[in-house]
C-alpha cells in the first residue's frame, strides 16, 4: 500500500511477505542506481515499509511524449527486447535485466512508471522473477 507523505515522499507499506521482498528489492536497487527509478531513501530494518521519492502519475499522452511512440508499442518492444529508438529503452532494459526484474509485469502497464524532475522513472520495480 502506498501513502503520500508530502509533495516529495511516499510511504510504501508491505501487506505480506511478497511486499516485504519488493520493498527490499527497491531499497537494494536504489543504493546502486542514480537514474531511471524512484529512489528509496529509507527503510525499516525488516523492509516492512520504505520511504521513496514521490513521482508524478503518468498519463498516456505524457508517456507518449517521453518515449516518442505509442506507449503500447514501447512497452511491447521492452517486454520482448526488440529494441526501440527511445533513449529510455536501453535505460529500462538494462535495469530490468541487471536486477532480474519481472519484465512482463513491468511492461504490462504505464502505471509502473512515473515522472520525477521531468524524467520518466520506474516507480514499482520490486517484482523479481
């Protein structure tokens, strides 16, 4: 469950063991990456909750502007690793591959993405294979 704390932060609270694992994954990835994700800034010791940068919700039109294509086309290319002209393709493909994230789930909807500092980022990326 995600709660808005203020204009800059969200609190993600795990409801079960799967949520705890997702929080742990997002925390660990955040320690290594500087771009492409909503950063996790703090975690409870057992990952029952994390504080994360708050992203602006993405719309179909805004996603289309970022990737310079229909969202469904971009996500299909990312899902099947076909390649794409967007600068975001290699960024997200590398993140998903390096951390063994659940590619099919992440690529199923634009709602796994958001906007921070006018950049497209993954906001829900703790799902692993």
